[in-house]
C-alpha cells in the first residue's frame, strides 16, 4: 500500500482494549470488520457490567434499601450520560428501549396514533427495515400513505424529490443518518430544516452514526433520534429513543405496567411523567450501566481525530478494493462513514464472506436488512466491511489480500 494512504492517526491504538481481539480464529489473527452489525465490547464496558451485576444490582425506582438506591442512581446516571452524549436538553427526553428497532417502533406507533386516512409519511429508499416496516405498519393501521425519497446512483438522496413530495397532508419525515449498506451520509441539515418549516415531525435513525460522528440533536433540530448501544461498544438489549419533550408528550404509552403509572384503580390509571410513562416494567439496568461505560469509552478519544482517521482508512479500503479486477464498490467515489459495500463479479457475497472467514476476517454478507437498497442497486447481496476504533491499515490490507485471493480462487 502506498504510504500516502496512511491515515494521519490510526485509531487502532485501542486494540488492546478489546479482549476478543486477543484470540485467533481458524488459526489466524482476528480481523474484525463488522462493527456496523455489532461492535466488539471493550474491557471497560465488560467490567462495568460485571461490577454492577456483582455488587450494585437491585430493582430501580421502588426500593428504599442501599442496593436499590445504588442501582437507581447508576441507572439514572446512565440516562444523564446519554442526554449529554446526544446534547438533549433534559433527561425527560431520553427513553431507554431494547434497541434502535424498538425505539423506531415506539416513534412509529406513537406518531401513527395521530395519523388520519390520507395523511402522508415520507421515508427514504435507503432505510434499514427497522425504519421502514414500522412506518408501513403505521400507515396500514391509519390509512395514511407512505412516500419515498429516491436514492441516486451515487448513494445519496435525491433531495429535490423531497420538495416535490411535500404537500398539505405530509405529517412525518423518517430517515437514516448513514446508510447501513452503502456507508453514505445523508445531508440531514437541509432535509430536516425543510421538513420543520413544512410542519412535519422528524425521526432520525442514528444507528449507524453514533459510533462515528458526534451527535447533537438540538443542532440537528430533529424531533426523534434512535440508536442501539451494541453498535457503539455497549451491550445488546438496550437502546435509546431521544424525543423532543413537546412531541414525546403527545405519544401514548405503548405498554402498561409497573413504573409507568401515577395512580391505578381497578378501572383506570393515570400515567407517570416522562420518561417513566414510556418505560413500563423493570428496565435493562445493567445494559444502561454498560451503555454509560461505552459512552465514556468513546469520549476518551478525540472524536474529531477519530472520525478523520476512520475516513482515511475507509478511503484506503475503497481505493484498494476498486483496484482489484472484478470488484465493484457500491456508490464508489461518494464520501462514506464507517462502512462500505462491494460485490465481486461472478462470486456470491456469501462465498466471499466464507473465504474471508477462513482467514480470520469478519465481514457482513447478505442484504443487510435493507432489501429495497439491494433492489435499487440490482444486486442480491453485498459484502460489507465496516470500521471500529480498533481497526488499522493492517486490517485493511488483510481484507484486500483476502478479497484478492477470493477473486483468484473463485472467479
Ligand atoms: N437502523 C440501522 C441503520 C441499522 O443499521 C440497524 C441495525 O443494523 C438498525 C436500525 C436496527 O438496530 P437494532 O437491530 O440494534 O435494533
């Protein structure tokens, strides 16, 4: 590889923080390029969860004993850490969910309750199924109509088409920040500003963004922002729905039960204020503690430098792949964040993934829960390589060598 390809600051310095990277896979050094599916867990997150579970665990919000108070403090401290992480104005605006999928469903069901026949929900043709199917369901329930901002060949949205879609019945704009297939970045600022001016409620799927660029929901001006902890070095089973308080207040509770009520009679109940109103039942307390530790881990880096280094590493990966005969990177040449997808002429993505796995290289293959994007680009499946803070130029080189071998063996 040409030395000019070398990133200014390789983020791989963090590799020793990940116990999983100390192992070999099929006798080879593990090269983990699948953080977009789920990031590896750093030691500090594992230890924070183990410590909480060993010494602090009790139920939250309902006990007076020492452990119950400690657990409640740790849970609510995590909420405050999330608030600061996304720059929300109040912890009331942070709802813990099981992940981005549940967060987006909560938004779609909540907003869907206010939709009327003939209303319109606008999504993009770039969405993960988690930000598409819930809106299809909300439209089916309410009689509203789903409309789509198309994707251009370069992987960006046809922004002018949004203008044409806007009408008197437009109610919601739901869109991703970063494509989980292509890695292309949506120009949120322009779209959100236009949607806001037209009176739409806006929902952003930040699942592929939070581990890479800093997020400021107030600067973005979105009404909802959803993400999962496990794609940003935290545990599975916990995620977040940020909601602007005035919009969140209009959402009816999805679930009833403990913690979300104020008073209950046999016939009826009144609900607790936010955020408890939308968090029925015992929450994922250790998950919240793990998410808190993951935020601290991410913030231990110079985020701007990290982002720059990741960009350079991804650009080196794209250049190297594009130079291999028979390899095509989707949305080639368009700036990307964290991930890219490619196909190898005449070789199924699963076969590429299998050869790479034998070399200890973990990538994601398939439709990436975004079948409409596959259809748009005329491919049944792609290979997706994605970057985490531990990746280095050596990892990129290992991928390039592996793909070259795949081409030689299988084409
Ligand atoms: N949105 C995007 C863009 C994603 O990439 C994913 C997961 O891959 C999700 C939503 C769903 O996340 P989860 O499965 O953690 O709920």
